[in-house]
């Protein structure tokens, strides 16, 4: 049974029907009249399930929109800035939108609600007598139960995703647990609190995990499908978010203990696989293993637990590479990592680790890339980085010397850097004279995150030794010295920093900044006394005084300054912890808007007047 199946034309045809009073469900799948036509046929049922997978979160989705989204979503965080003026990411940095016009709010609310409805249609109508539900050895044991469990897992993941973006979220199930599918006269379910959503997600994960193989034996056919490992990973992430300061204001350690227990549940099941267990990707080279994990072949990668899909493309290479590289076209590099992120990478000296602001580190801001965590060179392209295909003679030092338009890699008509940096992670070193396509997949869950989830959970629960055991496994892959003797806030700070650099550009930082409440207790002015990597309001970059030497070395000087775009971020509490519910949805459902996003009386009157013209 192949994963990459052709989705039935009948399934696509169903997407135009209307059943819901909610704007975001008005055009979603309606099987009132056609259920028998779809679910009485094995191939159509399989195709319907395959279509549900297209709703999974995808960190790469922005790269399909060259005008408004063509950058990493870390450009909504302190990790990066978007070069392109009309990108929607600037609106988030500047709090320059409202509930009527924000594209991210519309996108995520619409995508998740439509996906949840499709899951419910499948759960309600899928027939195990058509699918087959015989007890078998291997992956297809009780296949009907497995397919329904896959749909329930995706529904739980999308519900959790909605809660992360929007806070209180409806749970689309009836009191008896059956799927809630609205008809025209039905009201939307009430919104449940974030923690209530987590409790429901956890109960769903516990209910379905036994119907799924922890890892598929035949991944040539089933790679990318929901498995038991993904379900337990979702459970652990949800519980960790619930334990975090945003959702756990009283610091109840039992929340962290529950998250740690979920991590241990994963490790126990994983260890039972023996040689087939998920593990950190490594060929034994700390100077390349991290980068290779994301570019060599994400398919069948032993670290990847679940990803949205495999995208065979060169779009990410064009979108992320420095703007001076070109051939048949020009790269335009619109994701610009910040100096804040670069400074988060530790210094290694005499076998010890140091933060760059530690007086014992020997850090020199005029030789800023020496003796740093190996992940810095594997994640970020900086002045003097050697980049470009050597086979076609395109390799040369990256040059971000700011002399103006068209000068090397600093700025071009359609791209450039406002911070002095470009991303390297996920980017293949492509020939621009003879471009080719590569396999790309950004993990939704990977083993490195499980280790960091465990470390954070144990640190929050007060078990420092276990926390260091797990975070040090992540550090060992790149040869970083182990943490020893840490506890309390210092340990949690280091784990949060480790998570920042290990999971960068994987759609974690936006949520991490908020659930850790990093914005509280400081302002753009008050935080200026802190090292750049501890600042969240002010964003920074670097300017070199001259071009690099041919070997990548540099004889000039570096000057540090605010980012040329979005130099200072806006964050209003509690408003910016969540996106607004789209205004049309508030009007359709009668829900209260998220705090801080309520439209003024004048704005409401204006909307009403416009509607009658």
C-alpha cells in the first residue's frame, strides 16, 4: 500500500459543497449525499485519507509564495528578519494588523478547521468492512482501525495547532466522543481553554496509540504516515506546552512531571525497536552531521518521526541563498538570521563551553566565528563563508560588505540581507549555472526535539541530572562539551538556548518565545544592557568594513547595529500571545475576541457601513 497514492477525483469534487454556518467551513467537504459513493470504495477511501495529510503543518509552505511569504516563519521571531518589504512577517514584528486583515490568522484558522472537518468526515464515514480490518502481522494489522487512528491523530494535531496560534479553541467532538460535523443550522462548538485542549489531545493520543505501529516496518511504502511515535511525540509536546509559564502560572511541577513521563513513554517504546529505534542522525562528523541531517536525504532519515511531505524542488535554494549567486536566475535570500541568534551559539575553549558574554570565553567580536558551537557554521552563512558549487567553479566567500545595490551578496533588486546573514540549514549547495532539484522535508517531529522536550520537562520538575542527561545527548552529536553541575534557572536557560539553536527554522521559536513569556519584565529600552542573545525586542545585525579574502579570511573590522528592517519589535501583552480570531468568524459564532484584538466601536461601525454600500 503506497503512501504517495493518487487522490481520487471524487474526493476533490466533494470540496465545493457547503454545510457549515462558519465562514471557514462553508466550502469544506460535505458528504451528506455522497458518503456512500466515497466510502463504499476502497480506493476512494484511501484517497480521502491521503488528502487529509495535506492539512498537516508545514514549515516550508511559505516558500511557495514568492511575493508575500517567501521566507522562514522564524522571521516572525528574534531569530530572523525578512528582507522583502511586503512579506507578512513584518506585520507580526510590528503588530501592524487587526482581526479583519491578517493573512496568517486567516491561513491557520482556515487550514486547521478545514482539516479537522475532513478528519471528522473520515472518522464518521470510513467503513472497516470496505478497508479490511483483519488481524495481520506487520504494518497492515487491523488496517481499518489504523486508518481511523491516523485521522484521529491528525485531528488532534490540528486542534493543538489551532490552540497554539489562537489560544482557546473549539474541540469538534460530541459529548459521547463521536465526531461533530456541523450542518447549516448548527452552531460552532464553544471554545475550550488551552489546557482543556491539551487534556483532550492527550486523551486522544492515549486512545489511538495502540492502533498504530510505533514505527512502520516497511517505510519504503509508509514513510510519512502517522505512526505511534508521532502520536506519543504530540502528547509530549502538548504536555510540555501546558507546563510552560504561559499556561502554568503557578509553576505546578506536576505538569512538568506529566511531560517528562510522556517523554519516557516515547523512549521506552523506541528502545524496544533495537537497531530500528529513532536516533540522532550522525555519521560521526560533528562538523557536518547536523547540516547533513536536513539536506542529505530527509526521507528514511532515522531522526525524522513525521514530516508534512517530501517536496522535490530548488525553490528553497533560490529563496535562501545569498543574492549574489546566480546563473539561469538569481538567488534572492530573503530570510536573514539576526545577530541575536548568532550570539546564542556558545564558545568552546580548552574543552569547556562558555556564553559569549562570559569573561572567560575569550570571545572576540572582531573574530566572531572562531571557536564556536559547530552548529553555527552548519546553520548560517556569514561574511567569508565558502559557498557555491565547486564543480562548476561557483564556490567563493560570501561577501556581505554593504556597498550598495548589486555588490556581491549584500543587496540586489529582489533580495539581500538586512542583518549580514543568510540561512544554510535546509539549503543545498546548488549550482546556479546548472540548477537541480533536491528532496526537502521539514520535520514536524524529530528525535532531537524529543530529547529537548525531555530535558525541559525534567528541568521544570526539578530533576537536573535527568535534564542534563537528555540535553547532553543533543550536544554530543556536534561535539559540544556536556553540561554539568547546573540546576534551577541557569539550567532552564541553557536548555532553552539549546532548543533555540537546535530547532531553528523548524517553526518552534514563535511558540517558544511566547510560552516561556520571554517578553515580560522588559522593554526595548530596558533590555539594551543585556547581551544580544538575551534581547527579544531589539534585533541586530553586522556590517563588515571590507570584502573577505579569497580563502574566506577577513582582515577588516565588524561593526554591530540594529537590523536595517524591523530594528525594534512590538509586543503587547496579553494581546500578542495569540493571533486574533478572524473577525468574520467572531461575527458568525458570537465568540469573544482574543484579548487586545477587539475592534473599536468606530471600526465596527465602519465595517457595517461598508457592508451596506
